[in-house]
C-alpha cells in the first residue's frame, strides 16, 4: 500500500503531464526599448557655431566654427552623439568660421572645404574676411589650401543642381551684407559674373544690424529654396528665413512668414544652419543657438526637425532643454 506522500507526488506528476504549462512562467512580451531622444544643447561643453554636416556612406561629418584657427571634424552615426576626430585644416591667417564641405561625387570624388578666414595683410577690422577653398581625399582631411575665391566675403555654400552645374552662394560684405550667387565651372573655378540675390529688406533682418548671411540652398520639386539667417549673429533675435525661385540664380521671393526659426521661450538666436537627411529619412535642421540674451558670440550646437507641408511651405521647429524624439 502506497504512503500518503507517495500518492500525493504521483497525483501531482500526473497533473503536470496533463498540463505541462501549469507551473511554467507566464508568457510576457519582451520589454520595449525606451524611445530614442535628444536634448539641445548637443556637445554642451564646447563653444560651437555655424555648423555644417556632410553625410557620406551613412556617417555624418560635422564641421563647425570653434577656435577660429582652422577647423575640426566630429563624426556621428545618428546626428545626436558626436565624436571629436581630427583637425582637418590649420590656418595661420586665423579668424576661421562658417566652413562647408562639398563632396564632388559626380567629378573627381574629392572633398572641397570652403572656408572663411582673415584676409592677409594689415588687419582692418573683424570683417576684413575672405572665402577660400581647400581640397582633401577624405572627409577627415587633411585639406590642402588652394587659395582665395572671394575677397571681403564670408559664408560660402556650394550647390550642385540636378544637371551637374555648380553655384557658389556666399555673402559679400562691401556695401552691406548681401547674398551673392556665383556660377562655377568646377569646385575651384568661377564662371561668369556674380549676382546679388538677397539683401536685408525686412524688419526681422534689420532688427539688430542689417544682415542677411549663412546661405544654404535646397531644391525640391523644381523649386529652389534659398535659406539664410538674418540680423546680427550676436543678437538673440538672429533667425532663419527662406526665399524661393524657379532658377538657382533668381529672382528669389522671400517667404511672407519669415523667420521660420526665431527667438521664443528659452530659444535664443537660432541661426546659421544646414539641412541634412537624418537616419530616419526625414530632414533635420543643424544650427546653433545662443547661450544667453546678451550681445555676444557664445553659442552651442542644436538639431531639430524641418519639413515641407503639402503646399511646399518650409517649416522648422526649435527646442532647448527638453527631450525630443531622435532622428
């Protein structure tokens, strides 16, 4: 005769054989990864302004204004986390700001750095500047100087149209800040005559100095969107607007709702930007903001979404000190 304990064990075993999941852990869904976010300022320990980002083979290369003795490059996979790499260009003239790099994919495959620095000779004030160009085989440099392209000028942006033609947009300082377009035969050689396409005319562009600068060209569905910054960059009222045309050489019509990025809440002086496609396939504004509302050049790196609506109107968002969905 079986003992009571032996009988109980047998009955329990039978129950498990009939319902093998009886004592198993309850099924649960795998934990969801927390949503990816970012928060402006990015790289908060570094003074950064005039950021330009180039995307090459899925990686992002950031070239900003930093110490004005040339340029450094930072690399990222996601537009949020940046690793400082190398000094890609050293400049004995100094005063370097607002770099941009063009990848000549349809040509020699090289990388062309358009820089702004001090003109050689006796200093004649902080706006005695020039645009020059340097070349490298890699986005990590080093870039070799090929000489000046435009005296008394700043803030170059080289745009390549669908037909392969090249246009250099930049700011000419003589007689006031105005944005110029210069057709180019190749990344080093000017072709034809320059033309003024944007000058300060609106109240927001003249609020703290009559300035239109930092051009960046974007093309969508046959329309050319010339984005730019307005009023003094040392002001919290610095902002971003745009103008449109059916030709890269104009005439351009300014958007009536400018500026599309402007002072508001904790956001101060958003400006001098580029636009790049993020890893999410959407457009992102890479720009700087001012740390405070005083008149100075203390600025930090920021990113935020920028997009077109169904009517082709360009919209931008700005944020600071709040978590935002990452690219």
